[in-house]
């Protein structure tokens, strides 16, 4: 199944789905499945997981509707299942005030696990923007990510793009949280 055939978005709505995407191993499995279907064995090999561990996590993702079987084939009397994402995008609920941002936690874990000698582009900029500038920048970042997602070639090495545009807590809000 080509990604163009997938629904545009899957909205995470249940606690079980949220727990499923909150796990770093399952996050990495979904990254493998983002561009092309794969078997449990292929996923295990790609991520350096035991086949049993890969199977457990993929079946949990399947049970929650985040991934699905897109084709099967018989190999030496065994049915091999190919899994793919259930949608092109997974939409998480707002973490709420003070809640953990699952995407950022996974991004930091992936960054920390990436080869230290590899090329990285990591920047942080503190900005002062009008609400209109803030909205315009957010839209430009999203459009840039969408543009490069369309250019992605499954035969090329993975690259991750993460961005966060937000208004940080004020010093008063930070002090209230520490009391």
C-alpha cells in the first residue's frame, strides 16, 4: 500500500492508543513503517530488536489501530504479514498544561541515540514575535516539513526533522510550578 492510499490522519483518542505511541520502541517501529510496509522480521532487523519483541510491539500497535496488515504471502508454509501505518500522520492530543510532550521526548531520545560523528543540524533560537509572525512561522515550518515529506525516498537513509514553536512559560508560571 502506497502512502497516497492511506487516510491523511489518524487521531489518537484513547488511553490505550496514547500509551502505545508513548513507548519509544513503538515510536521507532512506526518510523520504519512510515514509508513502506515491513514484516516483523524486517522491523526487528532494522531496529536491532529480538523478533519476539518486535512481534509484541507490532501486534500492540495493530490492536490499537495505529498499524495494519496491508498484505500477506506464504513463505515455506508460514503466512508472512506486511504491516504499514494506518494513516500518513498520527495526531496526538494536546498534552495539557504541564503534561509530557511525547513527540519531543521521542525526538530527544532519537537525537541522543544518533551517531555522534554523523551530520546534525540542531539549533535553538529565542524569538520575540507578534502573534501574526508566530502563526506565519508555524505555517512555514509545517509547509517545509510537508514539502520534504513528499520528497522522501524510502531507499535513502532516514533523517528526522523536529521542530517546536511555542511560547515558553513566564518566570512567574515557572516559579508557581516549583512551589
